[in-house]
C-alpha cells in the first residue's frame, strides 16, 4: 500500500455516503415539488407530523440540524400555513412548533412518497434494514 493510498477517493467511506445521500435526495425532488416542499422541509414535517407539537430544540436534535438552519425553514413552513410557532408558556426561551390543519392535510398528500422512493432503491428489505442500522450506528458515534 502506497503512502497516499489513504487519500484515494475509492478508499474513503465518506464519499459513497455523501454521493448516495445526494442522489437519494435528488430522487425526492420531483415528488416533493408536487407538495411544495424541499427535502429538509419534508423531513422536518415528518417529525412534526409524528409529534403534532414539538420544541424546536428537540426537532433540531432529531434532525441533526442547528437553529440557523431550522429558523428559516420553520418560518417558510409557517408562511405556507403548515405549522405555527409560539413561545412556551412555561419557558419563553423555548419555541414550540405545532402542525396546522393544512399541515395535516399535507401529510395525507405525502403518503405515497416513501413507497415511491423505496421502489427506486436497489435493496431488498433485509439489505435496507441492515443499511439503516449501520447508518444510525455511525450517527450515534459521531454525535
């Protein structure tokens, strides 16, 4: 093995992770355009739909996003009528995001997205679950 082999792109785990993530997100684009959502807005809505109401700090933690990314994203979702933002009555430092009736309607419209994406993956269910577990193992180690 040569001195610089560790710097070859084909020897990097990060590159196929990056390239796959980019390409998978690209597959979402036409589906999400029909919902008037970006991919980041979509993943935020998935967490908000699941919670109905969530603290912005918790939302950021679940999505691995900082407040600098979340603030404009949530502002945009609020301007579209999908969520509301309000200060917590118990602690004004905490911002609470709540799904609106319009946001709940959007959830129904998004129901077909996961299946359509799954059909584009070259993995069977067992391989997909193995990859899922491995990716979360990596996320757990880097956080």
